[in-house]
C-alpha cells in the first residue's frame, strides 16, 4: 500500500511512494527471519564488555575518536589473519553496520546522474539506498539457479558504464557464492569502465570461498563490505566495515558524519574482536544445521538451494508465499517473505529452533 503523506510535508517527490525498510519484529516467536546468529554471547565476552564499558564511562563527556583508529587496526588484523592479507588502518573504514557503509559509498560515488547495478534477487537495501541518494538503479539478472552469468554481466556493465557495481557473496536471499575468478573478471571490468566493484561479504565467515580482499593488491577498484552482525553474533551493536585501497577509504571519510561511531560501539567492537574465535564458535554447528534443514525440506518434497551462508531459500509449496509465511507464523515460527513469489527464506537457528521449524514444516506440507 502506498503511504499517504500530508500536503504540508516537503518530502522529496521521489521518496513519496517508499515505506520504511524492515522485517516484522514480533515477540514470543522463533525468529528465523533476519539471519542473525542465534547463539548468545559467551559469558567471558559479556564480562569483558561490562568491564570495558565501566572503564570508559567517565570519558563519555568527550566525543569519540572520530576516525576509530584502534578499532580499524583491530579489524585489519582480524582480516589479515583470516585471509593472509597485509592490510592496515588505511585500508579499513568502520561504521554503524554495513548498511551505513553502503550508504557512505553511495553518498561518495552515487547520486544524481550516476548509475549503480546489482544482480537480483539480491540484498534489497542496495536499490533502496540507491533510490534515497538519487542514484539510478539497474537490476541485472541471475540464472535459474541464481548464479551470475559473468560474460553477460560484463557486457551489460560495459554498455551501462555505472559508477557502482554490487555483488553480494554469499548472496542474500539465495545463498549463492560467486567465485574469486568471477570477482576478478568483474573487478577488471569495473576498472575499465571507471566503476567501483562493491562486494558485499556480510556472510563471508560462513563460506569457504576466498574473500575479495585477496584481490585488492591487483585491482584497486574493489570495495569489500563486511559486518559483525551475522557470523560474529554482534548484530545488536551495529558494526560494519569496509576494506579497500586508502584512496577509497579517504573518499568515505569525506561523506561520513563527524563522530558517527560512538565510543561505546568502538569499545564493544574492540572487545569482541579480541574474542573473535569464541564469538564465532557456533559457525560449524550452524552449517550442519543448515544441511539438516535442507534435508527436512527435501523430505516433504520442497526444494531448497545450496547455500554458503546461515540461511536457506526454498520453494516448491503450492500456496502463495504469503500464505505459507503465515502458516509458519501461526505455528510460532517467523521466517522471511522476501517478496519473491514462490520462494521463502529461513535463517538457520539453534538446534531446538530448527526442530520447531521442521515440525511446523511437516504439518504445513501435509
Ligand atoms: C544483513 C546484511 C547486511 C547488513 O548488515 P548490518 O547489520 O547493517 O551490518 C548487509 N548486506 C547483506 C547482504 C546483509 O544480508
């Protein structure tokens, strides 16, 4: 439904038909709709966080470190350890979730008269921020199995000459990963047309695929967006970060708001990074559980897609997506209607949450 705005409100014409982004937040249900890590923070991390907050509380009368240098150093160290790279603070930017990173990129490199392309179905926030920043959005497509046809993509990009190219890998909502060779081809193409390739790696830690950060040395036109919200089990704190060449990071500093990242957020993220491996203890179990959900979906004759992340896209039900979504909710299980008719997405939860999903599934598919 189109929102109705009062005539006295000078809201931009091009925003009048938008409604705020967001999945339903419902209490007292099993929440398998926003791809969070279902496991609570380990006790030693909780204590370390409390201690750290107490130690900085007296200084909260002051603005935080505007450039979040300590946090960015720690993020560089974390990525270097994962990917064998040699990044330092000049290669990293941090913000309130990777959504803010994405917005900062659009503010710096998008805007009126500029184009951005992504390959759908993919993360719906990319076209949303394009729209809010007045950037023209072009939806490229994916194959029937949700992979990207790279040679077609290269032709399309060469014709359109966008400023920004978006690839989400593993892709949300499909779970599909894009190989490092394909990313290299796209990065080369981005360089040729004067674009930046933005690789959204929100789910990278769940996947075995090589990160696009390993391409930064060879291709200066890549921006890699990551988050602590998913595998890192830290969604409530809101920390996302960008990995790129120093020149690109400097461009982000131009469009960021002053003191955008609170001292509490910076401190909390630093503590979490000091406990990076405990924070991600659940990843392997989630991968096993994902495969358990896949077989359960197969057992009732529904289809799910191979996923390198902590969620599954599924189809094969005979009612509408909305009705099936509602049938799960009626059984206390909240999944995601991604507005793609015939498909739904479920986040992998803790084992007992997945049991609840499976028993609802068995009833609904009967
Ligand atoms: C969840 C998600 C994000 C946003 O995460 P933040 O919480 O803002 O860091 C970004 N990209 C994709 C593809 C996501 O699924």
